[in-house]
């Protein structure tokens, strides 16, 4: 009896120890504490905001400015275009700002300049590209401001191509996230902004050069390396603090994160640690769930003028539908709001759009067309009956017409 009691006691103790750990592994993460002045996390696909700290406060972007310089270059140039470095482009960079040591008269391709722009964050490369794309730096700055206006962003304004401090050169964490969302649609931008290093082959004025990224999250040799990060751009000035805009991909979920006004403590920047913290918060609390597969039956209807064999029609989604949900909603069944076309009747071809299904999940609307799962044939019997009735009615009218005429003639003879 004592032995059984001891075993039971030991089992209870083990259970007490294990249950909290078991629960911790599967429970959702708490909202992280962020010390940086502004931070923003969103799902790239839906635009759903997952974390927000001062995201609409005007801040200085520092070198995250260069993502706009890069996307305008990619949209207006070819990668193999050759550009000559001008005197003004390199001499106008203030002392203390990073450069790739480009030489006056040196010739490089647009791709090489983009690499040193986004990877080691070379300010001279920004000016060289600005002159090449805009004809002058001032014209290029106008292009930058036009671009953000086209994106509908009202809290961003640029006065230079690379992020030199200026009170009129500002953005917000939210605006910067939407700018980056736009930029990563371009595959060449993704590739370059996702590179940990680059090598520039010898030019007409300089030998081979190698550069490493200022973004430690993308460098496998760094203690701050984050394996899910796919692209990013850092920034720093004394006034702006530590900045980072980036994107990360895991389990079919792509997130965009912005840190502005970060700090460096004991040689370690909060822009890296807090970016990782926000990504882990996102992945631990949200997931992409398939709401509908291609063959899901959303609604079944009966087509009244169809044949007996085809009148029962299933409406299925035109394509599969995925939605962003919280971990707690993983086993939830979502019901749609269905809108069907009026007067649905045969014949109907398979794949014909007959309506829509709208799902509203966590404030986001998801819409999908509903199509016919099979062809619906018009009933010949009903058609025949209809035609027979019409024909009978016409015959009746003709009969009545002649009958009346005959009666009229008889009356006249009388």
C-alpha cells in the first residue's frame, strides 16, 4: 500500500512539473514590450496590423530612405545600364556618412550601385543613382515625393536621396511599412535587399571590392541572425536613432516590421532584438488558414427549369481562400455572407460565376466568386410543354378569328 501511495505521489509531482511547461509551449505569446520609440508589425497579404506603437508619429527615417531610391531606380532603369559617377554626387555627402568610396569618373552598372546602396548602405551610390534617374538630385527628390503621394501616404516627405538628417525629411513607421510592402513586390529589390554581402568587380578606376550588409539579422555569422528574415534595410543617424524595416516569411505567413528610434545598449541594437521579438510574437499568435478549398461546397441550389438529372447544383469557390486568423481561432468554422445572381436559370455551363461569398474575419473582408460545379441542362419536357401551350393558344386565337368572321357573314346573309 505504501509503495502504491509513493508511486501516486511521484506521478502527481511529475504532472505538476510538466503541465506548466506543456501549456507554455502551446500558449500564445503575450504582447511584447518594445523600448524603441516607434514600432509596427503587419501581415503583408491582408494588411492586418498585428502590433502598433506610435506608428503614426513623424520620425526621421535615416538610411531606410534608400528603399525609395532603390525602387525608383528599378522602375526607371535596366540593371545593366552603365552610370558614370559625378563630382557632385560624391562630394556632396557630409563627413561621417557612410560611402562606398566611389571615384569621380568611375563607371558602374545600375545593379552594382543598387547593391552598394542597399547592402553596405552607401550614400554616394544614392546620389549617383538619383542623378542618373532624375537628371538631377533635386528632380529625383521630386520623384520620391510623387511616389509616396501615389501610394496615398501623407505623413512622409523627403529632402534627399539617402537619409541625411533634415527636419523636413520624415516618415512614420506605418508609412514606411507600406512603402516597403510596395518595394518587395519587385523581385530584384527583394533579391538585393535580402543579400548578406556583395562583391563589385574591378571598374575603370578601382579594383574588386567586397561589402557586408549593415543588417545583422540577415548575416548567418551574426549573433543577431534571424533565419526567417528575407529582406531589410537599416538606418541610423543621431537624431533618428537605430532604424530597421524588414520582412520575414514562415509557414506561409509573410510579415513586415518597422523599428524607428531604437537604441544601442552595450553594443547591441534594439532594432535587431526587438524586430525578432515582434516577428516571434506574430508567428506565435497568428497563422494562415485555408477557409475554402477549390472543391468546397458553399451552397446548394435547385435550378427550376433544368432537367431532373442536373437541376441540383452545388456552388463552389472559383479558387481556394486563405485568411489570417489568431491561434485561438484555428478550429473555428467561419460562415460566409452569400450573394447570388437573380433569376438563375438553365442552361448553365460548368464554371459560370453565379454569385459571391464574403467572409469577415478579424476585421478583414475576404471575397470569392461562386461558380457552378457542373453544367445544367435546360429541361426539354418543360420546353415542349411551354411550346405546346403557346401553339395551342395561337391555334385557339386563329380558330376564334375565323369563327367570328364566319358568324359575321351569316348575319349579313340574314
